[in-house]
């Protein structure tokens, strides 16, 4: 529902127009004089102003000029029974959205108002996106001085100059998406869009529509045509997050668009060509999955033209103080709180901890510290209960945390999730928020483990959980 301001010195026109727009579920405020409306516009926010051009006192063009002088950014539609080219040109130069001549019928003004509101919403959305991108560039920078991160940072710069497909692998929470965004930002596609699709969060049918789009009537609920992410990202970059979760039937279609750069929308026979660079991320061993026929081998080789493996946080412990300083500073600034201070013993605990949730877990910990311990010195006694597992020393060999069949990643992820779920008494929403994953993603993982039988096995090994 939009808030629309109407200005007209003729009572009948003012009331008729107000009734027409109110019937369209808009909130309407009507004024007889432009000065009254200008005073109101300085005190509240209007989504649109519809004003008569010629009125006693302040006319429509003067009102438009005053709005611009005061920095009030609101679209203005001018109405007049005395249309003239000169006045129309002057009004448009001052930034009027449109110009409509009296008399007009209800449908005419409804169309103009709808178009003005739609364009205003688009401008707002673009501004939000611009600020989000600025915030991402300002705060979510790549941080890494540890030896294990140097090859990754070097690869980011080299790979950015290519248009070939990139496969970023690594454990959950290591920052794979951030690496992908850094590659896009350093490439010659940086001025074009970068879109992201979480392949694990959607069913196969919805994911196909999300990637390739659909025509109206293609399936139940498809009430209009919709472009897919490949089409929307044309000229830019498309990030396929958790690409290993794509269903086999859809893998074939993805392979085709990677090879031929063409596809059809769901429900269409029209072939469309695109120029999109694909970056894929996964926490799975796709080579092993391909060998076991759980993932198409040809798609694996097509995706891994340029591979990057992001090290786990336990393998880049030198970066922990840098990351702590970055996250605590950013979060404290965002929350408007005084920065907490980490005591030496707390820092030692954090550097010895195993970090099964990697950088995401560290960031979530910083969030808790900034909210609960703002302005205080944080000791190891405060830190230890906030961690999701036992503290492992930096010298502990990798084999000491190896699970059955050598599946370090899958079992460590399951252990972290179940520990967190236990911590929150089985509350899924709180668990997902603490882990930094979607509620649907958490549900899918729990369902998968139940089907494999590993969930119940883990429950028997650990204390019972309420899920």
C-alpha cells in the first residue's frame, strides 16, 4: 500500500481522485493548497504526489522546484486542463515523472500512478542493492596472511582474468562464497551482475525454474513468465552454491548450458544463448562422488576447469587473531556497542580450538561476544562455554579427529550440527541461525542423515536429542 499525496484546488476533482486511488488500496492524503502539501512532505514520506498544475498561490511547477530544492525525492505527476508544450518541458526538466491532461478517466490515472510507483520501487531496490554491495566490499574482505591462504589469494587474482568455470571446494564455513565474490570483483565482469543460487535449498523442479526460468502456464502456479538466473546474469557471473546437491536429471541440463551456452526456459522450445561465467562451490569430494556415480563425471570435469581449495581454519591458525579483530570491529560498529577485549588466555583458547564450523563459527562467536560482553574483557572462562566442541591443541595430528572410513568432513559437520541442536534443546530455527545456515538446509541434512541411518547412530553415540 502506497501513501499518495493529492493536491487540487477544486474540491470535486480532489475528492474524486482520492476515492479512485483509495479504491486501489492506497493511503491517500488530499490537500487544497500546495503549501499545505509541501509542509506535510517535510514531515512525512510520500510515495507519490499527484498535483494540479495551475492553482492559486503556489502552482505545480513551483511545488516541484521546492521539493527538489529541499531534497525531497518523490515522483510527481502533474495534472492540467491547460496543457502547453512549454510548461510540460519545464516540468519534465525539473524531474516530473509524468504529465496528464484533464479531463481523464479513472483508468488513465490508475495506469500512470501504477507506473510511477513501480519505477519508484525499482529505484529503491537498486539503492538497497547498491548499499549491500558497498557494505560487502567494505566489510567482507578477504583476510589471510597464513601460508595456507597465500596460494588461494594468488589464484583469485589469476583466475579472475579468465572466463572459465571455477570450482571452489572446502569445508562448510570456510568462506567459499566470499572467494567467489572476490573473483567476480577482480574480473572484467565486475560491472555486470553476480547472482547466487543455493542448490541445496530448492527442490529439483523449483531449482530448474530458478536456473532457466519458465513460461506462463509451464506448471501449476506459473501464472506469468519468469526469467531464470542464467538469463538475468547474462554478461556477469552465476554462483552455484552447494552444486553437489543438484539432482541427476538437472545435472544434464546444467552440463549443456556450460558446454553450449544455451538453454530453454521450462515450458518453452525457444533456445536462448547467454554469456555467463559459472563459479560453483561444494563441501563434498566431487571427484569421489563422480567415481561412485553420485555426480556426473563429465559435469565434474566441466566445473573443475579452474579448481580452488579453501583451507579449513584449523590449517590457517595464524589468521585467527586477524579474523577476530575484523569481525569484532565490524559487529561492534554495526551494533553501536563498545568493542569487547580478548584476554591473552581467551585468545590462546581460540587458537587451540579445532573450529569444526570454520570461519562461520568464528564469526558467530564474535557476534555473541559483541552482544553479551560489550566493553568488557573476555576471559577463557567466558569463551569456553560458547564453543561447540572440545579444545584441541594446535599440535594435535589430523588423524586424531579422523572419523570412520576417513570421512572427516561429513562426520565433523554432522557432529557440529547435532551438538548445536542439543545446545538449543532441539530448536531448529535457533540452531540454523547459530550455524549461519538456512532452516531448510538444516532440515534437508537431518532428513538425509535419517535416511542413511547415520542420524540415529549418532544419537545412540551421544545423549538423546529432541528433534
